[in-house]
């Protein structure tokens, strides 16, 4: 990326955008109207009155775009950052949105002999093989990870894996598929991330952007109302 080019921010598709749009408004970032159209196939959007452009990519790809310098800044879940652990990413700010948890789940009728306290090896379906292996290794268990991009809850009932590691919000999907949450691996929230090389070459504008996001995070949800 040329230092003379505009600042590129990578954001994730999906539910997190609902929480991110009000934050953009607080920060003073105003994407072009097509950004708000769910049916829009365009992936890069300009922003009114600034040299900032936004790219909309899959949540797991945000960190990769930033780590390899295709985007200067991004919004990524802490789960994604822990999974990839890119050394080229600096994560200066928890945006305090996108809250959920990464959890281990198993069938409600799991046989007693398969209790984790009794086994040395497990097979787990997950989008997070690196994070999952580390988690079990710390407990002296070898984890064989079957990587899936979705429909994780089907894995135990169809014999693909006994357990799953996945994001959980309400737990309703687990319950509907005969699973129970047994351990919370970590709490998850969205972070502002920066490419380290870009931070050195464009420190002024990126630092200003970080400060604006920090002010937006720290601002009260509702401004106090005073009677006139």
C-alpha cells in the first residue's frame, strides 16, 4: 500500500455491523449509502468527506487483510485474533461490542466414560483448530480437530466429532440440537486492529483514528438531558 493512498478499514460481514454502524457515526465515519444495503454485492465503499474507504469481508478474513497490509485498520473479534495470533497486528482497543463467548459443548447424553477427566484424546469439530488444540494441550489432552465453517452442532449427532468448540450467544442453537455448553474457553468482543507497518508509516492519521474510536467507546450511551 502506498502511503499516499487512502486509509482502508476492513470490517466483518454479518451481525456485528449492526453494532458497528452507530460507532462509525460517533467516530465521524460516514460510508456511502450502498454500504447499508444488505443485498449490495460491492465490497469496497468510500466514505463521505474523508480519504477512508471500507472493505466488507468475512469475519475470519479481517485479520488476514490487516496482517498482510491489504487494509491498514480493521475490526476483528478477539476469537479470530487468538486463533491466528498474527505478529503483524497491533490491537490497541477493545470496542466493547460483539459480545459472546467461545465455548466447548457436548451432547446432553454424553456417556460417563467419555468424561474429559478420564480421557487423553478428544475429537472436536470447530472453526478454531489452533485455539482448541492449545486449550486442550494446557489440560494434558490431545485434541484432534475437524475444521468446519458452520453447522457445527450437527457434528456430534452425525458421528463426525464428539464435541464442538464454537461461539455461543444465547445457547438456544445448542439446546435445539441436543447439546449443552460445558466450559467457556474465553469471552469474546470486537477489537480495533492495526497493521504494525502502517502504524509506523501513517502514525499521525492512525493514532487520530484510534483516539476517535476510544472516545466513542468511552462516551455515555445516552447523553444527559437538561431542561431549559
